[in-house]
C-alpha cells in the first residue's frame, strides 16, 4: 500500500511539473501508472532504502514513458493505458540483476543455458 501511495504521489507531482494536459492530470491518468509501479516493485524486490528510491525514480520515469507513448500512438488513435507501467517495471526488474542493493524475492536467477538450447 505504501508503494502505491508513493508511486502515485511521485508520478502525479512529476506530471504536474512536466505535462501541459491538466485534464488528464486531474483525472489521474499519470498517477495510475506510478501507482502500479509502486505496487509491482515491492512485490518482486526486498524492502530497502534502494527499493523506495527505485519506486520514486521509476514512477517519475513512467510519466515520461506515458507522454512518449501517447504521442507515438496518437496517429492511430490508440491510448497507452498500462503499457508505460509494464515497460518501466520490466526495465527496472531486468536492470536489478546486476545491482547488489536491489535484492530479489520472487525473480528467477539470471542464467544462460549452458548447452545453447533455447
């Protein structure tokens, strides 16, 4: 619950600073993906100061990804919806393997098959 609140607050404040679309900001479109990021990261990573810093950073990045995807998909009249949450969370979880400060709870170990089979 704390991650959701932190992510939503960070994303909303970031969007207020970065985005001109006040209607979308008031309806919570930017805070929603930040809330989802704040719920997902503590699910897969052990609680630590670095986790909460990651939630703040990732929630702010989800706003940038939301704006970029909305601009990219505007041509085809497609909304980004939760794609920014998915892209941001996957990126952070994949990047967390080499960082010793972010410890995994439910992620499989990073490994490449020895025999080259896929």
